[in-house]
C-alpha cells in the first residue's frame, strides 16, 4: 500500500482515492451503521505508528496518559509515555495480550476475548447517526453518534477517517450526559517500517504467570469450584442486556471473587460475588449505595469500576453490583440473584 501522507491540492485527492480503494473504504452511500461496522475492524488491516492520548474523568479526579501505538495486520503494540507508566508496553497478537515491564524485564500473557456478536447487540439497542463531517489532524472525518433507543443511557461519538475507516477520536458519555472517557490521535505515520521484534518478547526477559486473567472466560461450575461457593446468576436483566462472560478476580487481600459481566453493546453491569470476610478491610455488611469509584470497605475491588454501586450481604456472601444504570434497575438485578 502506498504511504499515505497529508498533501495539498490534487495530489492529496488522488492519494486519498488510492488508499480508500486499497482498503475498501465505504462509498458515500454507506449508512452510518455500516460505516461504524467497517470502523470496528479497520485498525486490524492498517500499518501505522501514532501517538494516542487518553483521558478518564470521574467525580473525584481525572487521569490522562499518552501512548505510542505501533500497528500492523494481526498485531499491535502500545507503549506508555506518561511518567507514572513510562516504558510499560502492551502487545496484542491474535487472542493474546502480553504486558511488558521494562523495569523488571518481565512479560505476562493474558487472553484477549472478542465476542463476535457484540456489534449486532449494539445495533439492536442503539441507533447510529452521522452528525457532521469535520477535519481532525488534517484528515476528513465523519462524526458518528451512538445513542440508546431509550433516554437515560450512555452514549458515544466517534470520528471515522473517510479514507481508511480508522477511528481517530472517541468520546464516551455516561448516563448523566457527562464526558467519561476520551481518546484521540495527535499524529499518525502511515505504513512505516516496523520490526517484528516490536511485537515479540525479547530474549532474556522472564515470563511470569498471570494470577487473574481478565480475558479468560469460566463456566459457572468451574468458577464455583475456584471461589469455593456456588456462583449465582441473576434471573432479571434490563432489556437488551446479555451475558458477556464469567471471570475470576482476586482483591489485594487475596479474596477470590466471581465476576459476572453483562452488556448491551455499549453499557455494562458487573456482579461481583465473594465471601464477605475480607482480611484487608474487615467485614462489609448490609445494603449500601454509591456512585463513582471504589469504596473503602470493599477493598480495592471497585477502585477502577465507574457507575453506581450496590452492596448487599446474604449470609456469608457479599454481592456487589456496579453499572451505569438507575438504582431501581440495580435493585431488581440484586433481588433476582438466587
């Protein structure tokens, strides 16, 4: 594929047409939903080196980082540049994600699980419309808006490059309409030479086991044996939600938890189940509400989980529900867990 750079005049127009034809960019007749579907897989076909900025916002604070992205078909490398994570790298190859820690020269591998029906679920529950076309980092992009068919749900905006279908910017809004996460490219080099070693574990690095593989899916029986109690599933889910997977999680105190995750294509709700006794924070109890990040008595389990939180104790077990849903809906889910 010819190298795509930002030119002016007729040269830029000719180049854009050539690149679009090579990667199958959409025709002007493509619907917004078709544009979004094409954008979901576009990055898997491209070769590039780019700088990506990310930011996450909550009631308590905001966190931002800068990442150098190297991508070619079948694999991708993210290398963090922000001081707190400087040098930390992640490599994705097929169904595997490798975390590289240069300070320790260690590499740990985990599963990267992609549900094939997730996009169809999104289209079932959300509408996709084109809001406008505007330039971003010197490239023409279509702004697509993803909104739930019912009010009071999260929403998303994406800026899709017209020539390549690459998503250049993403804004995610919570159910209150507040900006929750933001990602955007500040520069992109197209078709650079990328050494294979960028996507491999280097000689001399130690491979370490991952205690909790967030991408690993468990069946309920196997997960029940691992946490030493019978994992319960909710009998009620809000309309449009479907199971995403069952996972294993250990808090920093070592307590094993079952993590049941449900999605509607964009939004999600998590049900954590564990023994109530926690060596690090003592015994949680009763019923409680909260919104935002984490709770003291619930260890570090919720530190990175946004949305409303419901905590309920039944016997020796605690059930922790987290999701960007109305309190009434979370209560219905909790009441149905048997």
